[in-house]
């Protein structure tokens, strides 16, 4: 993660980074995830307000794995969202409950507390299908690989409908990797290029 931050800074971006603990999943407690999303979203809102007051007018993001899902719940014009996040990269994406269930240690942690996959999907339904409000003029990219069995590339298309219906332009960028971890690392290695691609396209869309 840190190397990609250094590269983005060298490319001229101002970066605010977040790191979460594994307990959000390893504890087997599904209530932690929505609480974490609320906390990160509130802090991003605060930082955007502070930077806007100092003259900054453009905000984007790059989120990996869990970070990707958190940011998925930050974009949009709905009351609890951050409309200033006009472009960004989701480094992997898809069904977070199913992705967790494909990881044996995390599945066992939840089964030990009597959770099943259908119950988990129901508990996180509002996060999986958030109300974006409007996303007109926004440009987002999902990056993933066919080798990622946790958050498969083929599954992403099924979750683009609400974003497209809200008016966003969304692209899917395929990468070559052999599992979830290597897919995330590959995306991080390509972070400056992917950010440049989606930011440029968003700027061009705004000029049309």
C-alpha cells in the first residue's frame, strides 16, 4: 500500500490514506462494517470540507478490497454521501458477503456466531445496494482479474446497474493476477496509471 501512496504523491496528487484492522471481518460481527463505513465517510466529509475551504476543487479516490467497498458507500448525492468524489478507482469489487464467505477463516468466524451467507447478505443489503442519488458527470473504474476467486472480475457487471442508472460512466479494467491478494497488489502497482486514466476521462466528460 505504502509504495502506491508514494507513487501517487510523486505524480502530484495530495493523498489522504486510511488503513483498517482485520477485526472488521475476523471478529464474526457484521455490525462492525456499517459502523466503520460511517466513521470513514464522516472523516472524508470533514477533510473534503476543510480542503474545499482552502481552495481545493477536485476530489477523487483509489480504494482496494475493503477500501473499495467503503468508498462504494461514499459516492453520490444522497444525504449521507459525498458528492465531491466525482471520479475514482475501485480496485476489486462485487458481492462483499459472498467474497467473505469464500475465505474459509472468515466464513468459520461468522459460522461460529450462527451466521449464514443469506443472513449476512441480508444484513449488508443496504451497503451492497446503496442509494447513490445522482452520479451525473461522474466517472468510475473497477479493476479486477479473472484469477480473483474472492471478488471475481465476471461478477462486477452485476453490480454496475445502480451506478449506471444514477448517471455515472463506469468502466471495467481487467488485470492479470492469480488470486485476490495478487489482484489487489497488481492494482496498487498500476495505481498512478489507473487514476490518470479515470481522472482524464472524467475531466473530458465534464467538458462535453
